[in-house]
C-alpha cells in the first residue's frame, strides 16, 4: 500500500494518464545447481530519470516537484531559485 506523498515521487502526468506511475519492478529469480528455485528478489526503480530534467512534450514532471514549488515559502523559493508552478508548465 502506498501513500499520496510516496506516489508523488514516482507519478507524473503523461499524454494518456494524469497520474501515471513511472516506477518499474525487476524480479530476479535465483536457481540452484539442481534447477530448483532457491530465492527471489524484487527491486523497484524509477523508469524515467530524464523526466526530471526535461519532460516529454505535452507531459508533466513528477508531481512532487510541483507540490514542492507550490508550497515553497518565499524566502526558500528565492534561496533555492525555485520558480512558480506555472513556470514549470504544470
């Protein structure tokens, strides 16, 4: 189960879906010399690291970046050089 805060780190608006998960899962199965499965491991990863720098045309960045920009105090906004959410094309 996930929370909206955690989802905002991996969800972004795409052309087909406003809240598309950009996470992937990798399943690694390990087998012994006898061919029997011995163990398994699941790893989660972010599908599109390039989206942080430049989202595809017509799409948006990860939700957390807009939430951060929208909630940033004026002093922090200036110190961190964060623009308004409109400047990022949300």
